[in-house]
């Protein structure tokens, strides 16, 4: 069993943000990661990720295979990031400073913040539509309500998010278990849906790439929700709880999306198709599914506000050192919520139609980042960092981490010819492959290997000695709620 802290913790609202979590405040159990990442994926925004192959002409069986394969690959990288949280006691994105520098990390923080905002616009519109379909009152009204509720959950913070996802997981297993069985029993699919001989390369890779990108996009969140765990948890078990929770939730909902799209055909609409399919199980069950699905979307909207706040604080801290307080959390979560609300209320139907393109862009932006971050943590520095130096603008990690920046930019540039974004850009290599997108398999190795080559001269042992010398002050500063 995972050890827990016996020390009393501050009740009520979470105060900590980007700062280090001291050892005597570590708490929680490792299995809590399973429900959190299961439920984060087991919501109907994930369902929409499973539509790509069907809408581009692929058949059902190959769509299902692409979903499973993309999830298996994408979740692998995401789960390895989760293991960083207990060891470092830091949220995810602040960990980019050792690779990109105190100021240079703004490059990836900007992309991360855009991702949080983009997903929240999509999530809140989808939630508003689901609640309007079942309870009426107008989509805009429910978008506002959802934003306010998610804001409050994000403000209370880490512990309430974990508890909410645990409760939602148990309810999900009942509601969506019945819904899934009903779909398998009552719906009928077009001829050739399960013909393995009807393989088409382009829709298969499109589905694989979007699924892998969706799973990798969670990589910027994961340490945020494992950083309070005690450091004696193993990397392997942290990986397993995160991996299987996220993969099972993702596969389940994406498969449902593919099944519904194959059944509904050109008439597919996320909310109305769920409602109609649910009512085939028994009258009114579609509304029950949608109401519960809305709760899942509220929880993931809160996750985006929480992570967006941490990213925004990290960015501000690059210019002016921030003392982590409740007031800072309140302002940054509020600003993130307001921006999401404005985006949702002003979004057009084109935004929803281009969700696929948004997912692909997220994949492109974070593939080289995840390669650099994981290579640094597991191969170059092997999990040993001078954490106090991460908060020092003149520290050993420098203001600009050119090793990471160069590896990121070169990795991204290497991917460009392989990009395939319908109606936006198809690179020459992707065009030669009939529109197939294999940029994932290019950007990862290029960025990772180049970073490894560029960092051969780093004196990791000296950084380890510095970390040991600064450890006591790091703990004292954390207890005083200030940066070291």
C-alpha cells in the first residue's frame, strides 16, 4: 500500500499552485489516479474523437482497431509524465524549465494554455447542448452555469477534484454500462462494417493520429494530479494506474463514438444521437445518459481551469516572481474561466466542425515537447533535479534552455512535411502518402535523439549535489508558502 502523511493539512481551499509540495503535506493513495484518469477520458468530448475514420470513409472494424492502437501508443507517453509528479512534487508544466529555461519555457506554456482554452470552449458548448436538450433553458444559459460550477470545483482544488472523479467513475460504470450494452444489442450497422478486407490507409492513420494526439494532449496535466502523492511510490505503479485508467476510459468512449457514427451515418450529431440511442434501450434513458454525461464534462472543464491556472501562474512567474497564495489561484482560475466563457459564447458552428483539426494541431505542438521532457527526465537527468533552481531566474537551468528549444523546433520542423489537416494544410510527404499522416513517428524520435545529443555535456552529478545542498531550504520555503 502507498504510504500517506499523518501530518494535518490545511482544510478548505487549496493554496499551493506552481510551488513545491513539502514532504509532510504529501497524501493520498496511488489508486486514486485510476478513477481520475478514467473519468477524465470517460466523457462525451472523448466520444467525438472516435468519429474521424467513419466520417472520412473508413469502415467500422478498422476504425475500432485504429482507436485501440492510437490509445495504446498515445497513453504510453502521457502515463510516463504522471510518474514525475510524486518524485518532484511539482505540477507538470513548471517542469519544462530544466529543458527550455526559466523564460524559454514560455514557448510551451503558451501552447498549453491555448489547449486548455480550446478544450474548454468545446466542452462547455457540448455540456450546454446536452443540458438544453434534457432540461431546456437555452445553450448559453447552461454554458454559464457549467462554467461557474467548474470554477468552484477548480478553486477548491486538488482533493475535491480527485473525490469528484471517484464518485463519477462508480456512477459511470452503471449508466454507461447499460448504455453500451444497449448499443451493442439494439443498433444495426451498414453492410461491410466488419469487413477486414476493406482497409483504407488514410482514414486509418487519421483516426490513429487523432486518438494518439488526444491521449498525448493529457501529458500537460498529469503531474498536476500526482504531485501530492508521497515520493516513495514507484514509477512503475504510478505509470500503471495512470495508463490503464486513461486508456480504458478513452477506448470505451471513442468506441461508443465510432459505433454511434456508423449507425447514424450522415445524420450523426453527438448529443441527439446519444439521446436517440439511449431511448432505444428504454424510453427516457437517453436523457439520463446526457445528464450524467454533462456531469463528466463539468469535471473535465474544472481540470482545464485548474491546469490553465497553473500554466498562467508559471508564465507570470517568468517575468515577476509569484508568491503562491489563494489570491493568485483565485485570480488566475477566474481569468481562465472568463476566457473560456467568452470563447464558448462567441464560438460558431465552424469551431465544432473543426474539432478534429484542433486535435491534430495539439498533437503537432506537443509531440516534440513530450519527447524532450521525457528524454530529459528518464535518460539525461534520470529523475534528479535541483528543484530550488527551477524557481531561480539565474539558476543552473538558465533563462533560455537552447538544448530543449532547438530540439523542439527541429522536431517540429521535421514533422511539417508529414502534416495532414483536411481543408487547412497537407504537407508534401503526406500528399505523397495519399493524405496519410505519420508525423507522430517523425517528430518523437527526431526531437528526443537531438535533445540527447545536445545534452551530452550536462554535468548531472553536479546538479544532484546542488539539489542535496538546497533540499533543507526547499522544504523551509515550501512551509513558508514562498518560492525558494
